[in-house]
């Protein structure tokens, strides 16, 4: 029996991490194309890259949380720093807010986001070099906005 797609119930416009749609917007200048998402019938994928929208270049230095995950960033109790120690918290917040604005403007209530990213991670992120349970800055803000989130494996937050 063919495996059922975890995205089968989705229809209409869905916010999608742009790198999952094959857009080369990751920190290393590559994409993380997930063909299964591109092939979901009946959805209109709306690509967003919060880190680019926050003003960061591509390619860019990889960045990590210090002091907590996206929730702690939004409440002002943690920082995002890149591998050279530069504080990029402001860019991450700006990109998250711009992404939330896109969703609001288009009336989008669902998103598929790239796991493990400090912006887009829905369940797992890196804090001070260790992979832990937590959310990216954008994911946290979108969830606070009432959106329903999934990662690229179809796991619902
Ligand atoms: S995970 Fe999110 S922020 Fe990172 S490249 Fe993909 S869309 Fe951009």
C-alpha cells in the first residue's frame, strides 16, 4: 500500500520555508529542497525566508541561540549570535515579524517550516551548541499568532 502523505489534508495557501521549496536561501547558499512539499496537490505554497527578510545576506554565518530558544528571544531573555560572535538577534526578530505580517496580510493560518533552524525550527533548535527541544524565533511568533505549524516531515507542533 502506498505511504500516505502527512500533508494530504492541506489545501489553499500555506506559508513554507523557502529553502524547502528549492530556493537557495540557506546560510550556506544552498537549498534544502523537499520535493514532497512541492508536489502536495491543492496547496498554494507561499515561500518565506525570515533570515533574508530580516536583512541577513546569503550566504551568511551560521547562527545559534545563547540563553534560550525562540520564545526566550521574543521575551528578551536570550540572544542569537553567529559563529564569529556577532549578535544578530535584531535581524532574527525583524525577519520573524515580517513573516508574521505576510501571513496576516494573506490570511494564511498554516505553515510548513524547516526543522532545526533558529528561525524556522518547530521542535528542535540548537542552544549553545546542543540540539534541544525548542522553537525558532519565527515559529514561535507564528504560533503565538494562532497559526498551525508542521515541519518538513509532516510532524505537527
Ligand atoms: S530555514 Fe527558514 S530562515 Fe533558514 S534558510 Fe530556510 S527559510 Fe530561510
